C-alpha cells in the first residue's frame, strides 16, 4: 500500500525558515484537516451508529493503538467518565507498551503481534463490545493483530486511520479513513494525522454518549463535579432548568450529586 503519511513534505529547507514561516506553514497544513474529516463523515456515521447500538445493549467501547494514536485513545476514554458520568469501564483506552508508554516510548511495543489480545483479555472483552484500532499508518502490527482476533470472536471492529486500503481497515467492520496528506514535517504523524484522529474521536464518543442519553438538550447533565468550575457550571444548569436562585440550585446539586439527579428530585418533590 502507498502510505501518504510517509510521503515527503511539500515544504523544503524548513530548518532555514523563520519562526513566522514555520508557523504559517504548519497552520496552512492544519487547515486541510477538517476538510478531510468532513469527507469521512459517512464512515464515522456508520461506526458511531453501530457502537451506540452495541453499548445500548450493554457493550463497552475499547480503543487500541500505539504511540500518538494510542495516547489519543487513552485521552478520549479517560475523559468520558468526568464528562458524561459513565462508569470507568464503559470506554477503555489501551496503548501498546502499557501505561508507561503514555509518557515514554516503549521500544518495539507496536510490533508485538501477540500483546494486543493479551491486553484486551485483561478486561474480559466479549462479543457485546466494540474495538476501534487507532493508527495513522493503518499498518501497526499490534493493532492489526488485536482487530483480527477480536473480529474472529464476534466483536465489532472499527478503526481511525490516515491512509487508505491498509491491513487495519481490512480487519475493520467499520473503517474510518481520513487522508490528510503528507505532514509539514515529513512522517511526523503526531501533527495533521493526530489532529484528524482527535477530531474523529471527539465526534465518535460525543455522538455515542448523546445517543445513550447522557446529554439533555445541549448540556452535560451527568458530568462529575470534580472541581469548583464544574460545580459552578452545574449550578447554573440547575438554575436555568428549574428557574431558581443560585444558592438553592447549588444546594440541590451538591445534595444529589449531578444536574440530572438534582432536577429530577426537585420536580419529583414538586409533584408530590
């Protein structure tokens, strides 16, 4: 396969550029990313729909990847509980090389064709679950093997890659291929490719959680109240929904632990 992500940058002698020229060049390339994501929306729609259906039936969502892609999966998974108030095992991010690899590269981890399934088995992954492989190249052996084994066991598979026609897409029931073109810095897929994957992950997990009822209107009514900013945001939501003053809203929020529960409890009491 032709890996566009490895093609030479169209910018030459960047080490001789001024700071302003470098910044403008990076920005020009970054502008292409949302356009590429837009072209992939039909693929993202199919994946999001399938994952939401599985999760509504009790399944979980797993991400596997290596390097930047793996880290992005871990980030998206880790943000679902505080944002949507879901259990920590609903969305799971796994990176080749384990948690150490989140901060520090682990040599040859992405080339291990046996470890992905071993990692997944620690979570008792099963046929109700969905597994999404993340790899800019579309060829990472760790991800390919994980998807292959999962698919053979009836697990729904998908991917977010930045090349077309690779082995990861071939192992995916619902591939998402976002081709952003050569990087500003040749082969540095943490740049445009990483941005594209982050955008798709935002779209995917947010859409799935909305479909699962974790959003009301346009509000994160199940968010965890983990700091003062979020308590204040939640209080404002309760105020707006119930048309009450700040102190009353704050009291309800802290008593019941979430915007949804505070509003439901207040309305239940009013109807008695």
